[in-house]
C-alpha cells in the first residue's frame, strides 16, 4: 500500500499537534501535495539549501524540519534570495516540507524530552507552562555529580558542534537537579530559580540576561550550561526518526548536514579549572 504525504502528515500531527504551537509560530505542511506518494523522508533541524540539496540527492519525497522556512512574511520567491531558492528547490524537486517547531518543543516525545534524556534526567516535569503548554523539563540525575562531570557527560551525549559547551559555575559544584530547555532559553530564568534546579541547560544565552541570572544566584545555583542552539535541538532527530519508523513503512534518513552556523573557534580559554 502506497504511503501518501497525507498519511505522514496525519502521523506528525498526532505526534506534534499544530494547536500546541506558540501563537507566533508557523508549523505544519509548507510545500507538497497531500496525495503525492512518500517513499523516503529526510529529517533535519533547518531547511537550508544544503539540506534541500541532500534531499534531492537522496531522492527524498519529504523533508521534516524543526525550524520553519517561512516564519516571517516574504514578498518574492525569486532564486536571488536564499528563501526563494529554497522554495524553488523544493517545488521543482517535488519535495514536500513539513515543520514541527514549538509544538515539537512541548511534546511528550519532543525536543525538551530528548534533551532531558541526553542529560540523564529521570522523573521529569515541566519547567514552565507557556500558552497552556509544558515548556522545558526539570528532573533529577541518577546520582549526584559535579558541574564539571555533568557538563563533560552532556557534551559527549549531544551532537558535536564547533563551539562546544559554555559553562558558568565552579567545576566542583554539586549537581543533582537539572532544568533543560532546547534552543534559546534566557527568558525562563525565573522559572529555573523557582524549580530549585542546580543547573540550567539551554542555548543562545546573551551576555546581559546570563550575567543578571548569575548575579541573582550570588554565584551559586542555578549554574548555566549553554549547549548551543543546534546541538541542544538536533539531539531530538533520532527520537523523531524512531517515532515515525514505528508508524510508517517508509525509508527515513537523518540529515548529515550540520546546520550549526559556526565552524570553528579561536582562542577559547578554560578559566574554570577543568583539566
């Protein structure tokens, strides 16, 4: 029996209901005919030109990404712009695109759960409730550890990125309770403090919010780990693959394109006493 795009969309909508996305978000089917057959799916974090080219090389019929291609309005799809070239590449290549963004963040088998699993957390609960949806997770480690050991283990569990992990706090600080939020999370410091977490794992921590958060903690917990936007969310792609493979009879690939925009670092210094 042929699997159609509608069949796949129905599964994705059950896993990540569009109604659970934040009000500002743009999720769901972006390109494609619901009746077109789907034999191969490519999963990626971002619908970049390189990912679309990879989909064409793989003869994929559908690309599923976390980040939207059209979050903000555009007025042209000419190939003189990257977005125009992306849309043209999808349409000309007869490749459908589906986006699961903030609805995937809050889902039971979504981004935050995948990050919590990579951090080794158990007995997780929501970090915050935003627009009636459970955002982020808080849980406990199987055994107490130190901030340095925790960060080292987390780094090994996440997809490797050029920038690695940035950590704020003494390496020997005790850690047992951890809060996580994949992607940009420096708007949830109040929730982290209220949760009693020893450390907060998120990404895109800006100077002033992070500095103010450390000032509020007077140098103690919660400590901060900036795991990088791409790494903290790309860890979910295997979970997504497993969920789709359990519901569909199609080939499913995870993109080999690392869409983290950073490629190398220069002069990074270890100022925290880690070996």
